């Protein structure tokens, strides 16, 4: 019985403390208007208009990382990479190919292990197209 009570006290003592939080709303998305203003169309859909596929694009954007070594410690610092920066890099590559759009667009935030630290990066997919 003492062992059960000890385990119960140990588990209850290790539980995180609840905190109060005000109502909060988070939005996540892309403002595609800057691309539309340049007559460049980005959509997660497959278009039902006339177009030609120029390339199947897959793009991975990794942040710059720096290792800072101290006495008996190693710390990994990495830049904060936004999804819009990743999208911009895909846009530039598609424009270089002569595309005026990306359809079937997808983006995923992933992480890779760098010395025990999880570093976020983005993978993007889509078809570079030329709308007619």
C-alpha cells in the first residue's frame, strides 16, 4: 500500500501546473495578392483552363544553422524561416522557367535532427505552369 501511495504522490507531483490563458485566435495562411499583382497564379487546385506544364517542382528550404561551442556545451542557433520566404524561393525558380503559375501547390513544415536539436524547414510541391 505504501508503494502505491508513493507512486501516486510521485505522479501527481510531476504533473504540469495549469495556467490561465485569455481567448486567443491564431491565423495561418498566405497572402497571394503580391503574386496575383504580378499576373502569377498560385493555387492548391488543378486548373480546368488551358495550360501547359513546364515542370514538376519539389523544393526544400532549410534555415542557416550555426554551432556555438562553450565550455562543456554546444548550442545550435538557426534562423527563423517563414513559409512566405520558402514560397518566394519557389516563385523565383518557376519564373526563371517561364511559368506564370503554380498549381497543385502544397507546403509542409517539417523538422530534421541536427545534433539532437530539431530544426524546422519547409517542403513545397507543385506544377510550374504557363497559362494560355
